C-alpha cells in the first residue's frame, strides 16, 4: 500500500501538495463521498429555484467538483451553490 501511495504521490503534477493530499487517503475519500452526497439535494433545490431541470443542477455540481479537484482546491475555496449564495 505504501508503494502505491508513493507512486501516486510522485505522479501528482503540483509540487508541494503531495504530502498534504496523500497524508490520509481514507479520510480524504470518505469526506469527499459525504460532501458529494450532501450536494445532491442542494443542487436539485437550487436548480428548481432557478427554474431549470434538476438534472442540469446535478451535472453542473458534478462538473464543478471535477474542475476543482483537478485545479487543486483549497480549504477556503467556495465551490458550491450554498457557499456562493452566502
């Protein structure tokens, strides 16, 4: 397991972020899953408020999550509808 994490850590393109991202992968995956599940009702409700099909909100939230994960999000970054509305 350690060698897999080490090779994945070397493959990350952003220097200086390897240790932070790969420090605790189990916790990172579980927190990502919880946040993804919490975003489903938020995306549906905001798309209904906007007057568009709920599928549009789900696709948009999925797309933003992928872009942020590839771009390297930060803890203070707002990347969801609720945070942006606040």
